[in-house]
C-alpha cells in the first residue's frame, strides 16, 4: 500500500474511534512501530486533533468534535470511483436523482490534471445500456420506480412492512417480513415471508402502490423465518449437467436464485439442481428461454415434462421457420 493510501486509510480508522494505540495501528496495517509513529505525526500535522497519553503502549485519544481532514484520492482511486459511477448508468438504482450533482462534486474533489483523464475515460468507455451516440455521465435517464427509495428507507428501520400490491383485478395488502431486495432482468424484486400465510412471496417493486411499517406484537426474527422456510423447501425438479460451453453461458447470465456446483477442478463442467414452478406460465416461459440460451452443451438428468415439451415445441418452430 502506498503511503498516501495508507495515511488516508489510517485517518478513517482513527476517526471511527475515541481511543487507539500504536500497537493497534501496527497490527491493523501491518507496519512497523516507527512507521506507525511517523504516520500519526503526519496525520496530526494535517489537522486531526489527537491527544497523546504517556505510557508503554503509546495511546492516543481523539478529541471530541473532531472533524476528519480532507482526504486526497490517489489517481487509481479516482478512476475506480469514476468508472464505478459510469457503470451504474441505466441500472435504475435508487438515490441517483442527483446524479449530476454527485458527478460535479466528485469532479470538484480532484485536481485539474485528474479531471482531464476522467473526461477522456468518459469518451472511451461504454457499458451495457449506454447509448454510444450520447455516452454522457450526467445524462439522467435511469430513474427507478418512485416507491423504491421509500421501501429502502423503511426497510433500514424495520423488516416488518405492509406492502400494498396492485394485482390483475384488485389491490391487496400483504404483511411481509422482508428478506431481500434484488434486481433481476432490469426489474427490482422484493423477496419476503408472508406473516399471515407463512410462506415465501416475491413481488415486483413496479406493482407496489404503497409501503408502510407493519405494527404487530407477533414480531419474528430472520432466524425464525429461515427455519420455517427450510421446512417448506421446494422439491428439486430440474437437474442438468453443464459442459464447458454451457458453463460459459451460465456465467453470462443466470436466474438470481440459481447456482451451480463445479464437477472438476478447472470449473469446466458443473451440475445445476433447481426448482421450477411449472404452474406459473411466465416463469415456465422464462426457464425455457434460458435453457435454450445455455445451448446444446447440457444434459438433462431430471426435467419437468412441461419444460421439455416447451423446449421441443420451440425447436420445432425454429426448424420450420428456417
């Protein structure tokens, strides 16, 4: 680790503590005693108010109301932040209404010579979903569903939420213990445990019309929820062996809940075990599309009849069209 990076990291470490010792700094950053002392002195000279305490272990107290001095980013750190920010475009991420303001503040933190390289990076690098005719970092085109931020704000305070969901012919409220919030196929999804029916449910955030805290005396813990779900575990009805080409396709894209177990040390072959709910037409269609996407380098060991029939029908249509 370069000196500037180390100093910045030590400052953040110190700022989160009211007291620390030289030995702790030595152990945390794997540096010698003399280096630790030099770094502490340099941090003090930058304006961080520290009080040294006489003693064998060289203790330091961080004075009350101390403010972390400005941190200098290395050239690599600036590029890493900027590229990560660029890659987040068109991902419908929350809290990015002020993308332009964030970008301007990021650019304002760094000297002119670093800004020039970032402008060049923005012209050269393109990511998925980027319009090559207008690859502008400050272009605000990817706002998420307006309920997403409210959902996250409430979720940070409590997992017990009352979700109001717009269904085909009605609007219904569900008391849910939220397990995960994730994004798949450009759609934000809520995975939770229905506190009334005691089963797992998945809702698209796009169908959410309201969310509020669910006040109940019968509160549950995540451990308890997972215990109940484990007893309801879905039976595996899809088992396939993947060759090298199929493994490569799996790595490009796979359903969020699917994982593979490699069957050789070079990760060239693998086996997939999963459950497909064939009673859900949309899920069935998605699975048929995905299995065809994996290509010919797969071998079915177990597969629902509905899936196999769907694949065969799709292949017949493709052959006929040719």
